[in-house]
């Protein structure tokens, strides 16, 4: 799973353009200012988040795999915490939710937009022997992102003091992926 190199500025501008196109397609289904606020927040936060994910492709074979993924986990928790809070009031109508979901797919901003760069990074690290050979890169990418989403969800609804401190939570998410190669005893 090779990721082609695209200028990060161009990628950010493309993500912003796709979010604006999605917003225009939802214009007739507005749920007041909440949806507008959510779309504005996505336009601001998603390009940086996607850039962090795509930057992993430049880290394959460099540094420590867990440290590389820890940066993603920290940023992921921050991203999901910001966007989840704004999403709650925006989707009070099932009709708006379905339209948003469709617009997200049409804009090419569905879940695979996040999963693919992480999976490509893990596949590259697996080929280099820096993660276990039996690791499923796509499943591990989904687990990493789901862990970040879950941590953000807990912080938002239960409070930051419920559970481990955020950085410890991010470290736990990465550790529990159990990606490290098993060393053969000498």
C-alpha cells in the first residue's frame, strides 16, 4: 500500500474544497447554526488531521514505530474531541444525518480517508520488519483510530478526570496494538 507524495498544502486545500462542496450540498437541509458550526470546524480541523495521517508515509523506517503512532494518537484524541462536541447538536434530525453521511461519501471524506494512510504506514513498517509479520495493517489502523475516538468520547461525556490522563491514554492505545516484532531468544 504505497502512498503517493502529494504536497501537504495542496492536500489541505483539497480537503477544504471538498468540505465546502459538501456544505453546499447540505445547504437545503440546514439544522440552524449547529450544522454550519460543525462544517466550519471540519473545514478548520480536518485538513491538519489528514496531513498528520499522511505524514506517516515519510516516517516508515525512521524513529520508533510506537512513537510515530503516539503522535497520531495524541492528535487523534484532540481532533475527535473537537469535532464530536460540535457534531452532537448538528445532527438532531435523522434526515440531516443521512444527508451529511451521503455528502461525506460523495466528497470522498469517509472513514477510509483516515484509515488508508495509517494502514499504508503500518504495511510499510511490516515490510521493513519493524512490526510483527502477522499484523493486519488495516485492522490495526482502524483500532488505533477507534481507540482515539473512544478516548475523546469518554473525555467529552465522562470528563477528563475519568480514566488515565490523556497522554497515558494515547500511550495505552498504541501499546495495546501490540505491533512490536517478537524477538527470537538467542
